[in-house]
C-alpha cells in the first residue's frame, strides 16, 4: 500500500503527463490541417500528370521502343523497396504498420531468391528495418529539420532512385507509405513506381472533341521527359499522404493517452481519498464496518498517523 | 478580342493561377508558342524560360518556369511547371549575389554529392538570370 505522499506524487505526475499529451494532440490537430491543405493543393498537378501519362502510355503500350521506366527492364531480379515513414514516433501504430507491410514483402522477395535493396525515407522506418535488414539499406533520407515537406524533398528522392535505375542497380521499385483515409484510419499501401504501374495511370483522357494532340517534340520524347518527373510527383504525393497520416495517427494516439491519463487520475484520487479517510478516522467507525478495531488500528502504519497533524 | 483562354498554371505544390486571359506565350521545347482561345490541342514539354500572360487592360505578367509541360485542350491551356517564379519578384542584384554564393559553394564542395547539388542550384540561378 503506497503512502499518501506517494499517491499525491503519482497523481501530480499523471496530471503533468496528461497536460503534455493534451498539448501534443492539439499541435497534431493544427499540423494535420496544414498537411491536408498541402495534399489538397498538390492534387491538380498530380491529376493532370496522371491524365497526360495515361494518354501517352496507351499509345506506347506494346511498342519496342517504350522507355524502360514504363515497360520495365525485362527482368525482376533486383527489387528496390522504398519505405516512407515519419521521422517521429508517438503516433500509435503508424510507423510500425508501414514497416510491417514492407517487412512482409521483403521477406517474401528474399524467399523467392530475389535481391532486395532498401531505401528508407524517415527516421522511424530506418530504425525498425535496420535491425533485420541493415546490410540491405542502400540509402536513407531524413527530413527532421524541415518544417513542411515540399516538392524539393520528393525530387531529391526521385533523383536518387533514377540515378540507381540508370546505373542498372534495380529492376523493380516499390514504394511503401500510408494512405490517409481519415484521422483514425491510415492504410499502409504499396505502389509500384518502376515500371510505372498502369493502375495509377488509369485516368480519363481529356475531351478533345475528336481532335488529336499535336505533339512537340514527338510522343516518345515527351514520355521520356515526363516519366522521371512523374516519379517525383508520385513520391511527393506519398510523402504528403504520410505527413497527413502521421498527424492523424498522432492526434488519435494522444487523444487516447489523454483519456487514459484522465481515467488513471480518477482511480488514483479514489484510492487517495480512501486511504486518507482511513488514516483520519478513529478505528471504530471504519467505513467498511469491520469490528476488530484493535486489528484495524495496528494495520495503520505509524507514519501515516502523523498525517493527521 | 477573340474568345478568352482558360489558363491554369500549376506547380506540384499548388495551383498558382487559374483565370481567363487573352494570350499566353509559352517556351516550348522546340520554340516559343503564343496560345490564344480556340487553339488546337497541343502537348509539349517546356524548356526553361519565361511565360508571358496577357490580359486586356492589364500589364503583361511574366513567370520564370522550369521543368514541366504544356497541354492545350478544348477546355484551355494548362502549364505544369516544377519551378515557377514570378519575374516581378526577382531582384537582379539579389540574384547576382546568390549566383556568386552558389559559385563559391560549387568550388568549396567537399563531396561529389554536395558539388552536384550546388552545381544544380547554380545552373538554375543562371537560367533565371538569362530569363531576366
């Protein structure tokens, strides 16, 4: 049985924790709003990019001179797994669920005898994957110092991936991130980046009223120019989804923590008040109605009696 | 004036401009194009340069753009540009200083990685100066 002083300290410390989690929840809510705005603002570009690529790639399908970024290298021996997580924790299962999905895929690929190379984006993903696949991680990105993720960061990642592709270091690239559904739900998702997945490009073509595009330069050239850019756009979109997801997850995690702290304070208060009234009252009127006053009295530690004064 | 042109200027981060204009001059990969309302569908890549937006009764607005493409459909003109800077916000003296800084960075770079990043920044700034 903890002493009254101990109990008071516990209550004070849980209250302090509750204040922190409450503050973190509110900060996450504000940041979530900003992240959602950013994701919203980035949509027009990505949508148009999708549409144009869909237009161009349908014309390219099945042609021998289709760019490797679209058609693939003809092999799937070396896989590049890009795992995008948050840089910070305290957001529930957000990071670990992305890492888990990535790990499942990596284990499966290794089991199939493929070579797996890993690029991590975000500190948490690297920390988790380092333990099992440390020697496979070829590059890690961290954006801890950056307030808001911009297109420049996505470009940086895309450039690294493209350099590796051009150097023939992998055949297939897959991106792991978390899709933001709402505050309580973020779904870990995989997206194939190289060769560009057709599903992602399955957008409606623009209405030209029967006319056809005039291409300048020709279709192949444009496609060659757009595919690398598309990579950055896809990565950027994933990063934005991740940021929104991170803060959504953090918000609900901190909300839970605040509520748990509240429950704990309530319980501790009850215990505290019970023990206090026990210490105060004379042995005869025990609230539990026990009769053995002598035994009850001896149960009260000497130190506690002092609390009365 | 002929019919108006719906013009969207989009960067990866946001929609910068979406309005009705008279004519837009775009630096296409094979040469500059002036696009007005009712233009035939075109798809072209951008070369780094300046976009001019003309609307009746307003001074021409100019933007430096780099990396992206142009799409003309019946609905209008869309310019997707990875980097966009309004020329009005550019100050040539400040630009010169930044170029000097960037040149120093290239010279001081210790690793290839850093040098490449610095070189890219320098190229970008130089293109920007040419656009002025």
